[in-house]
């Protein structure tokens, strides 16, 4: 492997997308050298279980094509930069499993719109990243797929403490970015799956307004909630990616919004003088770990120093977001997953009697416990007699939760609080208690139900002896289409702090 004179190999994986972009444009390094460097790193860190599919020949061919465009001087800002995709996006050149046995050997005939958009911006795909099965989970312990380097499924490991979960469901994405196996990754967020793993792994991630990024080619979990977004180390890098992956896809996604993507990078230096930051009292109640509270408080104080004003607000139905989400998301999942019947996609049981038996065996074998649990809940709440009692009620409260945000936004410009009540927990600590797992989603679910943009940025590390050194994330929630404001706010913080530059030991 050649080492460019002015950039050591060590430096390459520590560079931001912005810095790498500059190095590529000024020919200090080639896209091929960058790709080779990350492919090599990934092999050195397979123990983290982040990647589920890598195909160096595909990656290097993409890098060579990027180099050719760079040589002609017609590459854009993302030309030749590496990216890895959560394995919930379908990809033509890599396997697509959605973390499920059901899709273990599935190859898609097309690329998801988000994947295609990033590829047409010149990005080079390093591989596919582990995730909870069908994006259901908060710990990435629900994947049924063996990561690269293993023969059997393994939990993805948090690089800050490999005995802890990375968060989920975009756990592989968060780990790959935190461990510098890629400078950036895609994630999806239905109820927190970009924000929570970003917080647990000390990186930055943004879920845009529902409808901003195309859902075409994202394996569906809960269609009224699913949304794609970027995960990287800084808000500045997220801004670059978000501009490239958002935008209308009206012919292929019926909920795509007809608004052009913005140039978020250009809006990163807006002043935050006088900006009103709403602090919801319900996000700071019992159950919030002291360490998390302390670091969110100091981040808020930092924002005051930068000129923002803190405004106490209330989101009175915060607690209800858990039962509401865990009715609506499983209801939609039970319908979406009915397509996996052994006929059209993926796994089919080897031995069966009649057609009903084929369905039953296929689905029992193909779906893991959490997925089956949600299909049962979803089918129950949609069934005759329970639809009105559960599903319809949940829809009504969902509307009220969205209205609560609109009331709050009369008093503030943006909302800030914790992403999760605690830092990343120990592997296995909640595996037998799905309800405890669901409760940990309390601060990310309200924004998801309302379809609002939300982001997570690192604001410190735990000091309590049990959790010492684990990253803590702050959540920013904006009104519809306020992604630029969130990114700007996070960027301002990252200009005066170093949390997003910290590295796990051994990385
Ligand atoms: N933890 C939540 C769930 O399990 C959110 C998952 C997600 O956003 N994909 O449903």
C-alpha cells in the first residue's frame, strides 16, 4: 500500500469528511488509497462486529471510477469519500439482510434511493453495517446475521467498552464511525435508531423531517415513522451528507416531500444570538442518570455562553409516547412484514405440508424473537374489536403529541434534552426484558411520532465509577424542515468543544 508523503496512514482515518475531501481534491491522496486504508482497518477491527458484508473488488472499482473523475477535475465535494450503509438499505452490489435470517441470502436488483444518491455524488461504498433485525431494537443484540470475521451472529460491540451495547438499531453504523472504520455511515431512525446509537458511541447523527429523505429501498419497518439520515463524527460532516441524501423522490415514495434539499454546509455559521432553546421538564425527571443530567446541563450552559436563551417548556405527553409508539410501530410492522411469506422474498422452510404450514414454518424460522413479538402485538392491536381500543386511540394521542410540540414551538426555536436516560448498558443486561428496553426510548419517541427532525451530538463522558468514560449525547429537536438550524447549533457547540474528537482507547 502506498503512503502519500504528506499524510500518514494513521492520519487518514482520523480525518473528517471535509479534510479528506480537501486531501482528495489536492491529490495528496487518491480515492483508491483511502478505500484501501479503510478496508484494511476494517479487517483489523472485525471483533467489533460492525460490518456484515464487504466486497473489496466492488469498493475498489468504485474508488477507481472516482479517481478517474477526480483526475478530470469534475468531482463534487463528496467525490471519492468512503461511506458504509446500514444493512436496511437495499444494495445491488452488496448483500441486503436487514439483520434477518429471512433475507440471509437476498440480493436486491436495485439500489435504495439514498444509496444511489450518495453513489452519484461520487461516494465509495465500503460495505454494509450490522443492525437489529428489521431495525427493531435499541441495542443491536437482535441481529441474526454473522458479522464479517464470524461464523455465527454476534452482538455488535461498543468501542468505548466492548462489554457494552452500541445502541440500536443502527448500532453497526455508530460503531464503524466511532471506531474510525469509515468516516461516515447511513442510518435509519424510526423511534430513535440514529440518535440513540450516535449518543451511545459518542458520534453525531441527524434524522431529518419525515419525508425529507426517500424511503424507497429502505426495508420497511413502520412506514409512517421510518426515516434515513447520516451518522458521522461532526455536524459539519453530517451537513455535507444530508444535502446529498435528501430530496424529493415523488415517483417512488408516496410520502416523499416535494422540497429540494438545502445546502446545509452553507448555513453552518449562522449566529445563535438570542435563539430560544426550549428545555422540556419531562425530559429531566426521575430515571435520568445523574451523569447524563450533569452533562446536558453543562452543554446548555455552554449554549447560553454562545448567546442562546434557555426557556422552560413542557411536553406533557412524553410518557405516553412509549405505549403509543409500541402500538403504532408494531401495527405497521405486522403489515409490512406480511410480504415475507416464503413465496416472494428470501427464506422458505425446507420441509412443509400444505400452504399454511409453509407460511408458518417459514415465518417461525425466518423471524427472530423480537420481530415475532412485534408481529403478534401489531396483529392484535389491528384486529377486530381491538382496533378502536388500541390502534385508533394511539393515533389520536399521536396527533396530540405532535400538537404539544407545536405549542412548545410558540415559545422556543429549538428543543434540547437528553437522547437517552442512561449511557450504553452492558451486553445482555436488558435482553430478557423487552419492556425495560422500550422504556429507554422515551426521549426519542416523541419527536419521531411528530415527524420532526432530531439530532444527537456528543456532550461529555460519564464519570460515575460504574459507567466511567462512556459517551453522553444531547438531543436537539427542531420544527419541521429546520435541519439547518439543528446542524448549525450542533456545529457551534463543536467549534468550542472537543467531545466529538475524542477516541476510544485502542482505536
Ligand atoms: N428502539 C426503537 C424500536 O425498537 C426504535 C428503533 C428504530 O428507530 N428503528 O422500535
